[in-house]
């Protein structure tokens, strides 16, 4: 009986150890961009990803690739939806014809027991910058909320930081990514 219990505990603690492939179909990334007069939101598909754990099931790393050509606007319909999606894919924003993917690579993890401060390198439009955020891991799910300063990736369209006199047409420099990974 004792050996069966020890084996069960060992199997349970070994469930996360090592590299796990992220299930891109069940994982979800949503975005939100705000402007002076409101906001827009949508989704971006995860193209591929891995997440790694040590023997104590603590997060140690990961790599994630987003399909930027999949940018979808969920708060508009019809012609306005298509127009905004086209603009987001244009060189004014993410330039998806030349830069089809964005990538995040974890470089440092602090914490344990499911709550982590994650630091890594985010590459958008071929430009890489460090980003830090909190991540919660429970069972086979990891959840994070990131704020990205788009101007650090040469996305300056409508930014009051770079253009004077745009007043109520200004788009805020930071946008949000809400990530729910299933592995």
C-alpha cells in the first residue's frame, strides 16, 4: 500500500517536469488597444509554444510564437472590422506582410508554487525588448496579463508621444495581451 502511494505521489509530481508543448487550439490570446475616445479588442492565434518546468514543477522557461497575420478584431463587424484589421496588419502597426510572427522567450523566472514573475524577450517587427509580468500556473494552464509599449517596436501611428496636435485621435502607447495557455 505504501509503495503504491509513493508511486502515485511521484507520478503526480512528475506530471509537469520537463518541456511541455502548448496546445495552440485550446490556448487563447486576447488583445486590447485603447485610444482617447475608446478602445478596440480582439484575438491573436498562438502558432506554437513550449513551457518548461523543473523536477519540483516550478516554471523555468518557455518560448511562444504568435501568428500576427491572425489578428482579429472582435468588437466590430462588417466593413469597420475589416478596415481596422487591415490597418493593424499594415506597416502603420504590425507589418504582417514582412513580420508574420511575434515571439516571446522566457529568460528569467522568479517564484514558485504556481505564482511567478516572468521576464523575457518580446520580438515584434524584428525588434526585441525585455518584458516582465506575473504568471499563474495551475495544473495544465498558465495565465498572464502583459502590457506592451508598442512604440518600442517602431509602432508609432497615432502616438501622442511622437505626433503633436492629434488630441482626441491619439492611440495610447501601451496595449494589453491576456494570455491563457493550455499544455
